[in-house]
């Protein structure tokens, strides 16, 4: 037995004070009294605050940087933002595979952080290079040096590769600090996901209020350089907590969980014509669940081989594979909400640029800073949810988390649909204002309509995140096999990665379909565009996704040993 990601040392403390399946930084069984719990979680949450500050320090104004400093069209910039964000959602699958199969979560976090810091450093360098495109808000037709473009995108994607290893492992590693078999720590674990998201959004609030102003009004180099410094400090903070962490124990005698699950699918495919009479007689089939019966054929041994000789998968292997398959309908039906989520950092921001952003005393707030209200909503609602709603619901339902994870996710999906309806109505109002004041043909005009009209859709996004995002994090962590919990977090993140790619594809398809008659929904002149139509489409997509989600959620069977 060795510890995933740490060295080993065979000293053994008192058995009754140890946490089963965990070890300390020296490889000894972890003591409950001196390792893990909130003492360790605080280090990890602090790192997440810094990491989200860095990530959103890039994303918050990325569309304005692309349309301004790099001279891209609005549709092209939106597609690039969605592609980059999508990669950020899918790369955690690779990071989770590396962590769960090879390096362990601790080492993966350290190596990923180094890549992250390098990417941010190069991004800062690319922003400091001289360019003819200096306007960060308005769309220009200039052409910056090719070297600058190449360096920018290389560093942009290097940073997101680092994020791909960092993101799934930090959250899973943080949740590992609580023992789900202990009643008190079980409640703390459910609370951890709420406060994790609270801390994450605290970092985002600072990004939106400070970095967006620096990037638009002072310097892009400084705006990218600060996140680089913060990420370096975050790595040092993470290393300071090394002695307090609980590390998952890895069984060297068992194959990689990815290999075991893959073997189930291969064996089931090979045996799909084999009758149950060919099964190895030593297999206790009454212990096998009847959901996804086709995978039970992985237990059959038509060639007469015994399990020890490699001719048969174990019941545990089959149930692990079923646990992963069971998640797929929930994963797929959440994609509509993920497409909606992608809009806050693209079209919402561009709408704000066209509106009156003055707050008095000659001060105009950056359009990107409105995203602060998403994070602020989260920061304000999570304490209410965790300290008031959950205890009340817990008293009524007798469930540790108050309401089920699937109920929480569904509530957030419904709110996402409502947010798109509100966004469509507000955009229609904005277009009417442009028409009324004769500003339709003036792309750079500031409309006599306050930017605060956008506030309701931002707040609804925040409410949706508290329910959907936190619920998905806890659900995918809880419902995968223990050894695959980094993958569970990665699966949750991949929903939003695929959602961003789907958003990019949808934008591209609509752009081609509507651009022919000169009335593109995504015209560079937003006063001639029709984002309201696009938002109505997204409201419909989310409603369909919610209907399918409710169908699958109703029949979902929670995994054995669920901490729900």
C-alpha cells in the first residue's frame, strides 16, 4: 500500500484515532485529531480563491482584448472565448486521469500550478509587447504582429492546461479531508462544497472589481501580471499545508480504476451473445444490480477462465462501471444550462459596453465588472442557504444535505431558463431604445439606457449557480467510485466545457444562417443585431434540457454508500 502522491513511512498511530483509507504526509495512517477537516480545507480553499482570481483575471475581459488589442470581429472573438473556456472545461478530464492513475492529487496540483504560472507569465509578456491595436473596448480592423498573436494564444492555452490539472484535483483533494463515514465530518463535507464555492466567488468578485478596471483603464500587462503573482503565492500557501493533509491510499495490488472500468465494457461487448448459463458458478449474482443488465455479461466466462486468470471481471468492477454510466444522462441533460452559462462572459459584456455605465462624478464602470454581481449573489446567498435553508430542510427531510443533490440541481436549471427569458426581454428593450433615439446605425453610440437594466439577469445567474453548480460538484464527487473522485469533479467541469463548445457551434451556425440577408443576429453593430432572438432560443433549449433532466432524475438510483 502506498499513498497517492506522497512518500511512505510505516509508523502506525493508535488505531481508533485513524481514518480508514487515508494517510498523513509520511505515509502513516492519518490521525483524525491531527489531519484533515477544516484545518486542511482552509489551505485548499485559499488556493482556490487565488486560482479563480487568476482564471477569471484572463476570462473577465478576454472578449474585449480580442476585439480591441487583437482586432477580431465580435462573433469571432465570442467563438474564441467559448473555445478557450470549453478547453478549460474538458482538460480536467486529462488532469483527473493523470491524478487518479499516476501522480495522485497532491503532486498533480503542484505540477499543474507550475504550468499555470508559466502560462500567466508568458501571457503578461505578450500583453506588454507594442501593438497598433490599443483600443480595448471597441472593435477595430487593425492587425497586430503575428508573433504577438502566436505568443498570446500559446500562453493562453498553456495556462488552461495548468488549470486542467489544478481544478479537478484541488476540489477532490479538499473534499478528501472529510471522512464520509463519520457523522460529524459527513455534515462538514456537505458544507465544504458550499463554502468552497463561496471562496471561489470571493476571488471572482475581486477579479471583476479590481482587475477589470486595471485592464481597461491602466495596463493589460499589469492586469495579467497580477494573476501570475497571485498564483505563485497560492502554490506557496498550498505547500504550507502539506503536513496537515489527508492523502488517499492507493492499493498497488489493484489495477487502475480506468483499466478496470474499461475491462468491464470490453468483456461485456465480447460476451454479448453469451447466455447466463455460461457464468462462473462462484459468482454470487444476487449481489449484482439489475440496472444496465448488459454490463452484467462482463461477469460471464464462456472460455472457462477463472477470475484469477483474467477471464472474469469482479462484481465491484461491474458496479463501478455502472456508477459511471448512470451519470451520463444527468451529464447530458445539463448541457443546455451550460450553454446559457457561457453567455455571461461574452454577449452580456458586449451589451454593457453599449449602455450608459456612469455612476456619477464622471466615473464609468467597466462593462465586464457587472459580472461581479453573479459572484456577489453567490457570496450573499450561500451563507443563507448553508446556515438557514439547509438546517431547516434537514429537520424536515432527515437528509444530511437538506434536499437531495438532484433536487438542488433541477432548481438551478429552472432559474437558468428564467434568466434567459429576462435577458431576452431586456435586450428587446435595449434595441427599442436604439431605434427610438435614431442610434441604430451608430455602432459606437452609448444608448440612453442604464446598464443596471442588465442586473436582474446577472443576479439570476448567481442564484442558479448556488443551486446547479454546487449541486453538480457534490453530486459528481459523491456518485463516482472513491478512486475516481478527481474524475468525478472533471466530469462536472466537462459539462461546462462541452457547453462552451456547443455555444460556439450554435453561434457559428446562426451566424451563417442569418448573415446572408445582412441581418445577422451577431452583427458587430449590436444595435442592428438580434441577441434577443438568441436568448429566446437558449431559453427553449434550457426548458427542453430541464424536462429531460426531470425524467432521468426521477428514476436515478444513488450509488451504494452515497453520502447524501
